[in-house]
């Protein structure tokens, strides 16, 4: 082995993930560490893949989408297909996130209006009652 490998503990520390997460990604065929008995050794390729997996999860891609995108790396067209498909999925995800943000902003505005109404109602109830004249 000429390239630097990392143990599961080193990967966990470097990427702030749990061993269970790494084993899960391995089971889902997202990572392919070298097996040395019970030991898993992660290559630079595994580290790059994990970085992309974590980024994809942060953006809301499913693990299946991430796996399919990573698999496109191997088709040998200088990543043209991989980049085009990633861009297409990213555009859809961005559209979804913008829609969700707009819905949240509308809900926040509505809640603020309701709270203003509630404040007025509370204030009117708490006004000192004048003696009957």
C-alpha cells in the first residue's frame, strides 16, 4: 500500500461521524474500505467519497441518489455524465429548498400577525376596569 490509509477511528475523528455511520455507508455500497481481518482501512478515494456523501446529505439528497451519482464516476467520460446529473439533481433540490423557505417565511409572517393580535387581546383584557359612571 503506497497511499496513506486511515482507520475507522481516524475517519470518525476527521469527519465527525460514528463508526456505525461508516459501517452503514459501507453496507449501502457507498464506501469500499480495504478489509484487513476485522480492520477497515480507508483510502483517499474513500475519504473523498465520504466528503461527497456528507455534503449530499446536508443538501438533502437521498442515499440512493448519492450512490447513483458516485457510481457515475466510473463510467470513464471524464465525469461529464456525473457532473450533468449532479447539476440536474442539485437544481431540483435548490428549487425544493427555495419553495420550503418561502413556505416557512409565509408561516413565520402569519404567526407574527397572530401573535400581534394575541398581544392586543391580552392588553385589552388587562386594561383596568373603570368604575361604572
